[in-house]
DNA sequence: GATCTCATAGTTAAAAGCGG
DNA sequence: CCGCTTTTAACTATGAGATC
């Protein structure tokens, strides 16, 4: 029997991921990269502009845009396509591990791929604009080929600032050769999954799948091998489906906080916590236009709804799975959590659990 | 035979650029 | 100066293919 309670898992997870103890020194790069390592690969905030640097939302008390931009500029953070071909950043010293684990060769290696690759290799790096002049393919075809080659870690998109005009380089030339054999990839995957489990304290296999977007067959096999080699332990925690923990955590006798961390966090769709539970969340809030998810006392218990735009847009509604008394008691707390991002200057919050709140004096008069 | 999974194509967003 | 295309990134729909 597992000694861990659900509340202890939640509390320890939030501590490890920097939510309950956010970093406070904007000059402390070491703490930042250490935390970043636990959350890798870190995708840029969902609904932000393409080219924006990643951010550790709620994990720093300061705005970490400067920190991540600076690290990216110095190539300490590297852009790639991980987790099912999505854009994300990893630390340079973990690039080989994550690239090997997530490397995905295109199903069809066409003439376009061949030409794009060789043209970039010959020139020693080109922008998409230059590539279009060199080659006689449509912009769409070139863009698609670049993305495929980026997923395969044959090309590297050198994104060092928010500029859209990025340089495309030969990956092996810029970094190193990524091993192509299945064994190396499996070894890397084992390590990557192991690290994810430690960061999450406890996860089910379907949560691993939700996070990394790999076939369930692969995940089943990788977990089996990790359990067999004694790195992970299968375990049943009260109130949860069967899942896995690291052997160190499962056998840990040190006392952890047993209280659910009180508080409300609004998390975007790229956040590691959301990613890990995305499949469940999609089912639960099916058909709704979700902007953000709400973590209430450590558990996902709500959504922020609305129609996203690049310019200003309103929050249509905030839905919470709480009982009536708690809904009323915590309205101000919920609104404050949402207002951290959706500031009153350019965004109205129209409803709270279906009821119009435009008459609320705090919300009134900010926007017509 | 039914379900699950995967790849591909199309859609969404705002703004800028271009041609007629 | 209107309308069309292009840009980025991710999500959805669809059809094909594989597996139970």
C-alpha cells in the first residue's frame, strides 16, 4: 500500500514545479535554469505571439521575459520541436537527450526536403526568405519541409529574439549528430519519461501520453522497462487510477505537506500541468471555447472561456466546478487570479458562472 | 467488425504586402 | 483601395491504415 495521500502528491508536485515557492531573484540564473530543467520541454505560452520566448508562468515572482530572452540569446535555451512536434525550448546541456527522444523522421522524404536541406547546407544557413529565392517551390511547401526537418532535428531554427526572420541551420553542424538507431532513442525516452514522473511525483500512463503525444504502445513499453529495471514503481493512490512513481519517492519516509495548497492559479494550454491532463480536461470541457484552465487548491476545477484574438478580446465566462456557497465566497479570489493576465484596461470579464457581472462596481466603467 | 491511432489538409487569428 | 495571399502555431476534421 502506498503511503502517499492525494493531497501530499499535489502539494509536493506544486512545490517541485515552483508554484508554491516561486523564484524571487530576477538575477539568479542558476535557480531559474534548475527549475526550467524540471519543466522541460517548455513551450511558449499558448495564445502568445510566434517567436515569443518561453515563460515559467506563476513560477517566478518577477516577470521572467528578460531572463528567458537573455538565456535564449546566448543559446542556453534552444528552440526545437518536441512533445508531438510542438515548439518548445530545452536547456542546451539537455538538447541531445530531448532531441534523441523526440526526433521524428518525416514519413515521406520528398524532393522538397532534399532540396531544402542541401541548399541550407551549401549556404551554411539561410532565412526562409532567401530559401524562397533560391528554390522554385511554393512558400507553403518550403515552410512545411522546414517544419518536418526541424521535427527530425536535421535543421535548427535559430530563434534568438522575437524576430520572425529566423535563420535555418544544419543541426549537426550547429550542435551534434543525433543518433538514429532505435536503441538510443528508447534510452533517451526512458530518461525523459523518468524525469517527467519525478517532476509530477505521480502520473498515470494516460497522463504521460497526454503530455508527450507518443503512441500508447510506446509508453506502455517504456513504463514496463522502467518498472522492470526498478527505476519506477507501479502504485495505487487513494482516489486516483493506477500510476507510477519513482522508486525514491515511493519509498520516501520523509514527511511531506499533507494539506492541499490553497489558492487559485490560471494556467495556459502549454503549461506542463495542463499538458499532462489535457486529455481529461478536453473531455470534461468538451465543446467550450477554453482560453485558460483554473487550478483551484491544486486541482483543475474550472475554465476561463472566450474567443481568442491577437488584439484585445473579452472573457465571456468563468466556469467553476464548485458548490454554490464556495462559488460566492471565492468570486473575488477567482477574478483576481484571472485579472493577473486579463487586465481591466483592455479586457472585460462578462460573466461568472453564467451570471452577468457587468453590474459589479469593480468591473463597471472600465470598458464600454 | 469495431475501435484506435496517425498523417494530412484545412481553419483560425491580425496585419502586412502586393497586384489589379 | 479593395481583395487576395502570406506569415506563425496549434487545433480540428477527415480519411486511411493498423490492431484487437
